């Protein structure tokens, strides 16, 4: 295909898109941009940056600088039912909703959520 034919095809495609979806789809993004919109945009960026200022602070912990945002997380990785420490990310979901790991959820909670939410827990001898 020659360069002239390619340009004709592109123009025809652009016309078809314009006819189907309207003028706003094919116009250049900067055609409506002016100095007022630029100032509003820069103010929005400043506001976003100011809101997130505290999360970017670093705090020294055990000789390392750690983001303050990470220190505020309360992740309990030990299952209160089986008392096993878990590295599994899926356990976070079960820990936050049912206060147990995925394995304990499958054994003790699944299909008995109402009983679990009412406070029932397995006897100490049956946990293993």
C-alpha cells in the first residue's frame, strides 16, 4: 500500500469514527486546554500532594527507615484458632473477616458462618 493510500484509509477511518461517536472523539486533547484549566490542574496536583504528605514520612525502626504508613498497619499473622504463623496472603482475607486462617476457615467455619459469628470456637483439644 502506498503512503497516499494509507493516509486516505486513515482519513476515512477517522470520518467513520466521527460519524459514529461524535466530534469529541477525534479532536486533539489539547484543543480545549487553556491557561485557566492549566492553573486548576496544577492546584489539584498540589492538593493531592499535600494530602499524602504524612504517608511519605520515614521513621527509623531497628536501624532502618520505614514508611510511617506501613507502621500503622495492624497485621496479625498468627491464627488464634490453630496458633500457626502464616505467610499466605489469602489468610489476610479470612483473618479480617473470620479471625482465623484459610485452613481453619475450611475446617471449622465454612457452611457454618452464623454459628462462628455467634461466638462458637472449636474446643482446645480439637484444634490440632
